[in-house]
């Protein structure tokens, strides 16, 4: 399956740069296009390991928005939206818009942590622009 092979290869690639990828990754990247990325997120009240685990038990992916001399904002993302966005070319370089309770935040993705076996995203860090 080309998609699964790409997901495994992506972890070895540095910031989704096509010239640093090998074989399968290059084929997959040629067949995808960059688009505007927007997420509808929910606000999380608590921070920490226990709160993040509770968020995952609800079927969502915990994330944080930080930077810009503002307080960090703990959010949770829909995993389906996140998976689709991760499969886009240049996700780490893209301008992302996150809607949290009617407020829009312009961010870039700083880091995504993946599960070592299932390759599912565990946590996402966003940096304000």
C-alpha cells in the first residue's frame, strides 16, 4: 500500500522535503497538492499527561498553540482532519488556520509526535505566526 509506505518513509524525511525523500516518498508527493489547511479545534481545560491521555480516550488528538508572547493554548483536534492534513505536501511549512471557539489563530506546525507502532499522531505543537 503506497499510503502506508509513505507514512513510514515520512518519519525518516526531514520536514517533508521531497528532495530529501527516497523512492516511494517521491512518487507519493508528486501525486498530492498543497491546499489551505484549517482545523476546527476544541479547547482543553487542563494540561499534562493525564489530560492528554483523557483527550486521546475521547478519540481526539491533543495539541498546543504557543509563541507570540501570549499564553499557551491547549486544544484537541479531530484525528480525521489531522490525518488528511498530514498527507499534504509541505504540511510543516504551510500556513495553518485553527478555529477555537470562534477565534481564528494563524499558526505553523512545529512538531508532530507519532505512535511508534501504529504511526498515529499522538500530539501536535503549533507556533503562532
